[in-house]
């Protein structure tokens, strides 16, 4: 698949995804770029590590900006704190080439991704759907909309 075809495929995926699927894509992207950034640190490729970890940081900032405190202020405050922790660890990893900080960020990201996947499965079962889509209001009511 060529780059143009790949970009078109990804664009279509994003444009047709539900809000819940978009959140999962954000988790997947942040994890993927953080892991690749860690591999670049291990190789001593400073430029690649900076670029990849910066991409992961931008995704986490997008997650922070996507929180909706009007839905559940207390939980959004907690999620913002969690995302801020991840962001700071990614910055530490990038600036200091700190693989421990990166490991800490990845542990939390992976846990959050797994939690999100379980939430979507639960909502799907409760609705009796065979699809993986859950309604935006149901997900937001659980205050994990990011």
C-alpha cells in the first residue's frame, strides 16, 4: 500500500469513527509513538526520539483538551491530572532520554487504553449490540470521554 493510499485509508478511518473509536485511536497512537520513541532512545537516535515523543505528547494534550468537565467535573479533573502526569513523563523522557519516565508513561497509557476497551465492551453488551460502537452519551456519562 503506497503512502497516498495509506493516508487516504487513515483519513477515512478517522472521518467515519465514532467518538469512542477516536478515543481508542488516540490511546493507540500515543502508545505507538511512545514505544517508537523509546526504541529511538535505545538506538541513540536523538532526533527520531524527540520527534516521536513529541507526537505522543501532542496526542496526550489532545486528550486533555477533549475532556468535558461540564459532564463530570470531578472525574475530568482526575483524568486531566492523569493525562498531565503522562505528558510530564513523556517530556522528561524526551528531554533527558529517560527510559524510566517513558516506562511510567507507557504503563499508565496502556492501563487507560485497556480500561477504555473494557468500558466499550461493557456498553456494547448492555446495549445488546454486536458492533463495538457505544453511544457518545453513554460513554460520556461514565466520564471517560476524552
